[in-house]
């Protein structure tokens, strides 16, 4: 395979010049083998990470239990309200209400304003 350095298009070996811009084509080795190499962010074992996460969730449960025990309905309502606000803030940018609540650019950059 050959590639044009100017436009980046790939061509068969029979071509010597790019038909788009006339630049001489250079040979390159086509990628035939792809090797998967995951990036590890930590040397900690999966079991240790899982144990740490379970301990964290258990600690959260211990702290939340008195509020749940005192008023279960209000506790669940507050949890859903927190979840809704978290999802809303992650989904929509501030200032996007001018496009009917859809995710949009800031008002100054939106073409529908």
C-alpha cells in the first residue's frame, strides 16, 4: 500500500502519484495484527479493589441507616432527588434551556437563538 503525505489517502501499489493533489506516494506497511494492551491504573489486585469498594459501600450504609430508620419514605425521596439532580447536571450544560431542555451550546454560540 502507498499513502499520500498531503491528504492521507491510501492507494494500491500500482499508483505512484496521488490523483487528488499530485503528491508522490510513499509506501507504508499496512497494519495486519492488532495487539490488545489494557492500561492498568493500579497494581492493586481485583480482589483488593473489590474489598475496598464493598467496605466503602458498607460505611455509607452505616452512616445512612439512622436517617432511613427515622423516616424511610423521606429518605428514599431525598435519594431519588439527589440522583435526578446528579443525572441532570451530568446530562445538560448550564444555559441550555433556550433549546427546549436539549443539550446545546451556550446561548451566545447557539445558532437557534
